[in-house]
C-alpha cells in the first residue's frame, strides 16, 4: 500500500495482460490506487508512520487542557498512552482519566513551522472512532494565525466527525464573516455502515479560486470566493492538524454509552502539488 514504486510494476502487469498473458504468468501487484490515480498531482510531502515514534522533523505535539476555544473536555498530552505509532499507523487515543484537572486525555499534533503549504492536494487515510462526545478531525489553519487571529487566518476542515453521527462527516471552511456555526460547509453521508468500521481516504484539493472535498476520491463539496459571505482568506500557507477531541460545544459531552478508550488511526498523510 505504501510502495510508491509499485506503479511501475502495475504498468508491467497491464502490458502482459494486454498481450494475452494469464494470471499465472504475472500476478497483479497490490497497488495503492490513491497514489497512482492522480496524474495531475505530484507528491510533495508525506508521512507513512512506519517508524517507532513520531517524526519530530514533521510534527510537533500540542499540550494543554484549556478547551481550545470549543469548551473541549480533554487534556492533550504526548504520552504513549495518548500518542504513539504501531503497525505503520499513527494512534491518537482518548482516555477517560483524571489528568491535570481534566476528566479525559487525548492527543493533537500539527506541522506548524515544519510543513506549511499554499494550495495542493491534502489527503489522509483514517479510521475514525464513534461515540457520543467524540470529535476526530483532520484540518488546516493559516500560518498567520498569531498576526491575523481566527478566523482571519482561515481554516480548512478536511474532515470532522461528531461521534453521535457515525455515518456522516463534514467538510468546512471558516473565515471572516463565515465562521463557527456559520462556516461554509457540507456533510457527506455513507449509504450504509459507519465510518468507524473501516479506513477511508479524506482529501481536499485547494487551488487559487476553489477548494474541493473528497471521500474515497468521490467529490462531494466545493467552494469558490463568490460563494462566501466574507473575504476569501485562502491564498497563503496553511499547516496541518490531526486531533481527537472529547466533548465541546458541537459534539456535546460523552454519556454513559460512550466507550473508552477511543482511537483515531491514521495510515498516512500526503501532500501533493499540481503538476506544471
């Protein structure tokens, strides 16, 4: 799945098939279609999470329990209990435990100061958890956050889920005049099952005058400057954030039916730039 050179093997297998070769002559390799089916995009940056610890050249952990502007209930730590790599996956784990005055712990990481990009395709293959009060997210903030503040810096939510809606995810942008509950977004709904049942590929393609959202390479939403209720603030570098929140104004508080620990599993994160 994570072998980018497997595309060459695939081309060879297709050539043999076209000439009448049988499966016994050349078995088709296992190929990550999400990589090889993007002819308009060139891979720029990635983390496959194949090591034993978080790559500090790519990510930094965020620590704290101040509610993060949403009245969230967790305290973010970098302990292995909450943040670790195993089996080629990044694991963000929310736990019910008393820690630094909070009733829950979890993890949040970002690429600020390490990987910041203007435009491109941003994707991650993720298996999200489910349950009342659980709030996983893969998103981006403008790198001028300290100077412009929020929402002036801009925010691109590639995928958010509130656990009480196990078959739905949301893609949204926030900026001046369209922030918080008034963000410009749309939901995507599975026809059957839950997102927590399997991994899915979540992506945005961000260009100069349009942002598009995808689930498993199926586009479900887009936004252009003329559709926004305020200024388009998506023309400067943004950084990536992965986090698993507990509670908050939108998802609400966990209840007796919420099982802990909860895990958000990330197979990879990849950033592409448009060719030519």
